[in-house]
């Protein structure tokens, strides 16, 4: 028979005050390849459990001193995943059921058959194996994503982003990050740098659209003395600072065409010349660019170089807007509650379910940045640990909630104009209801002028709803055609 260490099937703790039962179970389990330790009392068993790791425990329910139920409770405190098997006399089934409710894995009754015990122990070992596998899987996921601490999300869309970062980061390839404003493009760029071999070097950010062309080129490439008025001393640029590191172009679409040509040279040749200079300077820089605009559309308009686009578009990462990953909103909310709670010395903050529902239903045109601002505001203004709907900004609370109608085109076709007219009418009705019948507020929600909304109400002959409850619970009469709605 193989040695216990080589053929180890798992470690089992046997706790029973009867010596004959301990011997029977020890012999039975040892023959099956399990590593067995025995204890004659609950206290002795707990001492062993604190000193050694076990996969399963077999505990007699009737013992003097610390009985089986109390021993079970303490064993689960020591290791909540420990599979505990209870042994009970036939007449004590009620106690066994109570033990199951207390966390026991299973039970057998005396007198038991050897195979019955072995089957239950095998099942316990399989459960332990699955628990360990799941824990290891979670740990691997956490280790894999541990460098993305500031990028919050577990939705399928964000896991795709994480996986793409992990795959792309070790390479030298240029990366283009695309996404709406506020989706976290710079955080992704930093994660790429952090997960690359350049992580111990500089990560330099360039705000592409804030400077005129000459000053932008001087900022990027540096200049020689006398390159322009005021260039009294030579100066190194951001590419010098980013050498052997990464440089991040935020909103690359704002870079002027003349600077785009010089940027293309750096990507292709890995060198550049300072503004006003003639010497070529070699650099090893990883370029990461981000944009919230359609660069292909800019190419068609002649505002962005086609050759630069394809040099940047080696690897593309598309960040989803927050409205497309609403499963992540509770995680983001908790992250920002902790962040701004710490800053404002407020602990154990939480949103009421109603407030969280409001945040989940809202479409967040400003994406994660807008959500962060909303939570920061709520944390600053709250006087207690629970944040309710009253601390959610009005534009979030009053956002119209409606669904886009689904149309089935009949064989004879459908009038596009009629469909649009019907949709506009229903949208205005829904928004007026949310705005409490106040046209000025409804116009703000729809981002149109009050006069435009008033004309559309007249055109579609939209009549006010019947008396309804106001937001504060009071009954209010809606405006009538004789009593015009407030504009």
C-alpha cells in the first residue's frame, strides 16, 4: 500500500468519547487512504482542529462535557468550510436534524454500515475540493485583476476590457482607447502601463487639445535655444521624460494636423527632432492614445491623418458607457462611498434601496465621472450613515423613464412619419408627467426650449392628465387649457 503522504485522500478528524468507535473509524478511513486524527472529547477535537488543517470531521453527537452540537459550532468557527459529519443514535434523529441546520454536512445513525460512512466521507471530500477550487479561482481572478484597483467592474463587458489589457500590456504595440467622456480612459491607460515591463518607468500624460501647435510641439519634443521668441534656454520635452516608459495622449483627436505628422514619425522611426533643432534624438516610448470622437469620421473630413490613425489603431480597446454596464453601479457606488467617506471622516455609509434604484435606472450621460460626482455630493451633504433619495440630484430623480416602442412592420409597410409622431407624443406625455405638468421643467429634461415644447404640445393636442399626486404626496389639479401650464 502506498505511504500515507503519497496516497493522501484528505485529512479527517474523528471526535468520539467511545474508544471502540474511534478505533473502528480510524481503521476504516485509514484503509481508504485518509489521514486520520482521533480525539476522545470535543475539547480535544477543537485543540487538534486549531493546530492542524482538516478536510472533514466526524463528530459523535452524544458526548459528556462539550457535546456534538457545541463542538460543531466551534469547528465551523475555526473553519467555516469544514465538512462536519454527525454520528447519532437512531432515537436522536431530531438532534441530527438540528445539527444539519447548524451547518453539519450530513449525518449517519448507529449502528452504521462501513460503506455508508465511506460514501458520506467521499461526498464531504468532493465538496471540500469544490470549495477549494472556487476559492482558488476567486483568488486567481483577484490576483489577475489586482493591478486594476481603480477600475471598478465585474460585468462581462469590463472583464473583456481587463482581459484585453492583460493581453496587450506586455507588448510594445501602440494602443487606442475609445469611449465616451467619463468612462475611465486614462485609468485604462495607466493599467496598461502598470501591467507592462515599463511599469517602473515614467507614465506621462499629454492633454492634447489645450495648447497651440508651436507650444504643443515644444511641450512634446522640447526646443533649442532661440527656437521661438522667449526660448532663452534649451528645454527637453515629454518624450524625453517618457523614454523607456509610456506616454498617454488624452483626446488624440485634438492634436493639430501639423503636429500629427511629427507624432507619426516618432511612432514609425522611434526618433524626433526638437523644435528649431536639427539633431535626431532616439527614444523608446510606448504610445497610448484615447479619444471620445469618431476618428474615422475626422479622417473623412480631413481633420485626422489616415496614416496616423492606422498606426494608432494597432490594438483598440472600446470602453462601454455606464448605461451598458449597469450591473457595475452598486460596486462603483460602494467604492465612491468609501473613498469620499474617508475624505470626509464619515464611516459605514450606505445608500437606501430606493436611492440605489434611482441610480441604477438613470442612464448616466456623464458616465462614471458623473456618478462619482453624485456620490461625492451625497457624502458631503449627508448627516447620517444612510443616504436617501433626498440627497440624489433632482435631474437624476426626475429623469424620464420610458421604453422605446417595438414596431412590427406589416407586409403593406408602415408610415415612418406616423411612427415618429406617435413616439414624440408619448415621450412628451411621459416627460410632462415626471415634471409634474410644468412645461419649463419638462423642456429642461428634454434639452429643448420651453417655446419649442409648447408648440409641440399644441401640435399634438396633448391634454393634461387627470388629478394626480404631487411628489410631496399632496393632491394637485393638473393645468387645463383654460389654465395654461407654467412655461
